[in-house]
């Protein structure tokens, strides 16, 4: 599947979202409420990741994208940042075999040059191992920022122009080909747990026509049922992509009213 732009062509829509993107928020507050250190929330958050991956695979979702660490999360206390790095490594080492056995393809997107080389190697090995799996593509956004993504894609277009000795044509699709997630369709459903209602520099370009779902549930408590509620809410939405409701009515009605 290559990227298709919802603003260039109206995409096909089904009751089950093909692509779900989640901002997994509220780990710290989950822990603080229980008088635990914030990082205990991150540890429990890994269990919720496992549950979300399993539930998506079961429901036939093709792409699940999880925001694990934003380009702004480096602003957190050093202790918390190093804990998150270690947790990422241990979770990846522990889970990769199971992901592979379950037909899950893993991709990691973000500015990975900022991670130490051991983490970069681990990511590359995990991606290679699972590259041919087709059941579900799990993307982890790590040191990812929507602005970074748009900037790096722009830089690639500029580099292409320099190499060609003339400006390359800039179309939406030519641009989107250089985005970090060019291999996936745009998200159908965006979920943010933890009560905040903001994008926090996640997939800025790709969320143009995505349906949004916000819940107060903290990420460690977000289970298969909670995901089910989000998908039910999605199934009730009318995705118009700029058209009117009447235009979405079944084709047969329009055909019936045509003179024979
Ligand atoms: C999300 O939970 C996890 C990451 C950003 C890594 P938070 O750590 O942001 O939890 P809250 O929002 O402070 O409760
Ligand atoms: C967004 O959560 C990033 C991730 C979940 C990885 P934050 O907790 O960092 O977002 P803000 O700072 O509240 O906007
Ligand atoms: Mg937060």
C-alpha cells in the first residue's frame, strides 16, 4: 500500500478503521493517583500497548500507530527520559518474537539519529525480522514530531531538486511520499487518552481528515473494551471529506431517480 491523499481523492471508508493512531497519554497521572512514582505508569503502559495490539489484530485493523516519545519529551527530567529509553529497549527485546509469531510488522518512525547506536541497531533488527508480516503494521513513533516529519520531507524534495539541477514538481503526493509513514494510509481514527484535547505535534499532515476520539481514561487503564468503544464511536461518524450528507446516500437512490 502506498500513501494516498484524502485531499486529492476521497478514500474508501469501512466500519472498522484501517488505521488507528493513538496518543498514549496519562501514564504519569495514573501513577500519581496511586502514590506511585510516575515511571510506574510507563511500565504499566506497556501492558496497555500489548492489549491494544492484540485487540487491533483481532478486529482486523491493518495499521496501529502509537506515539511513544515526542520530539518535545526530551524536555522532561533526565531520570524519566532515561527510564523511558530503557523501557523501550526491554519491551522491544521481550516482545519482538511474539510480535513476529503473530504476523505483526514493526516500524519505528522519528528522528532515530538522536538515539544511541545500540537502540538504533535493535530497531533495525526488529524491523528487518518482521518486514514481511502482513497481519497488522504496528508503528511506534519515537522522537517523532509532526513538524520534524514535514521538515525532513521538505528537505528531501530540496535535495532531489539540487541533484536534478532543477526544481522537482511539488504535489501533495510527491511530498507525502517522503513522509516517515509513506507506507501507510492516513489514519481513520485518532485516539488520545488522558483527558487532554490536543495533537501535541503528532501526525500533523496525515490527520487532515481523521476522526478524533478523546477519553479521560489514563493510558494504563485503556483496555480492549475501551478500544471497542472508540471503534463503535468511529462507526457512527459520517465522513464527508468536504461533500454533503446527501451525496453520501447509497448510489441506488440516485440511480432510481434517473430517467430511463
Ligand atoms: C504519556 O504519559 C507517556 C509519554 C509521554 C512518554 P505521560 O507521561 O505524559 O503522563 P501524564 O500526561 O504526565 O499523566
Ligand atoms: C504526547 O504526550 C506525547 C506522547 C504520548 C508520547 P505529552 O504528555 O508529552 O503531551 P503534552 O506535553 O501534554 O502536550
Ligand atoms: Mg502527558
